C-alpha cells in the first residue's frame, strides 16, 4: 500500500480494492445516493485545500505572495460531512464484504467436512 493515509480519492479506491470491494467509488456513491464524480471531486478539492493551508500558508502553489483564500463555515462543514460519510460507508461496505467472504468460507468448510 503506497499511501500513508486515505487523503486522496486514489487511496480510498486502493484501500477499498485491497479490502475486497470491486469498484469502491461506484459502491460508495450508490450507497450514499450521490454521483461518483461529485464525491471524488470533493475529496480532491478538500485535500488540495488542506495541503495549501498546511504547506503554503493557504495559497495556491506559485501564488505565495497573493492573499489567503477565504474559507467559510458552510464549505468546511460540507467537506467534513462528505469525508465522514465516505469513511463510514467504506467501513460498512467492507464489513458486509467480509461477512460475505466468511459465509462463503464457512459453507466451503462445511462442504469439505461432509
């Protein structure tokens, strides 16, 4: 796993695949009743903004002399809630998939014992 955290849409996808989900973003979006592109765009935008805040004093790369970007409570709340929903959904979907795998494993073990 080349990612240190789930701070990108690609890391979420990789973690989902590694944990047994085919097409994780498609499943997350369907579960939340949202568009996949919208969710991945929110994740990209939030983490780009986070990196600008942490590493560049809240300015775009190459624009360090420009004023800081505005940030609103509403934008922040929406971003945090989206990330929370994605994480909770990923956990729920992985839990279901593990249950399916356990059930398959149990039924195969019962067949082998018969």
